[in-house]
C-alpha cells in the first residue's frame, strides 16, 4: 500500500525550494555510479506531476554526462544537488529527489536499495 506524503525540500542556501509527494516507505536508491558516489545522493523518484519547484529555476545549473539522459541540477550559489530531472524506463517525465535535501526527514528511518549504476 502506498504511503504518499507531501514534503518540502531544497538546497543549502534556500534559493532552490520545492514541494514533492513521495512514498518514503519504499526504499530510496543509493547508486554507485561515478556522480552519485561522489555526491552522496539518496534518491527517490516521482512523476513530475507530483513535483513543484517553488523557487530557484534561474539558480539551477544543469550537468549532463554519459548518455545525457538525466539533468543533474545543482544550485549555482551553494552547489547542492537537491533534485534531478529525467525520464523513467517507460519514457515518462520523472523527478529524482535527493532525500537528504528534504526538510524534517530522519534519514536513519529511510530504507535504501543499493543500485549498481557503475556497471550500467
């Protein structure tokens, strides 16, 4: 059963802020690809219809690599990567939320799944 809840989050300096609906009862992904391992992200994915960027669109810098499928966005002021944009396996627009950037979430309670992105 889905436990969809509303969360707010954003970057360190507060320039980028968003609201998102997520089911954090599902494991968040900890990926070992070259960028996720270096930045320490813990990702939860949601359709873009459940994500609203409240502020900071102009502050975002886009970084792409490899197949240029995912838009790895970060705040141009503080450098924090609070979310990314991309497409799911079925081609639908998705937001990848860095769970570490959500307000009031106890990370010790979030289940995780180790994803081997390095081998993909």
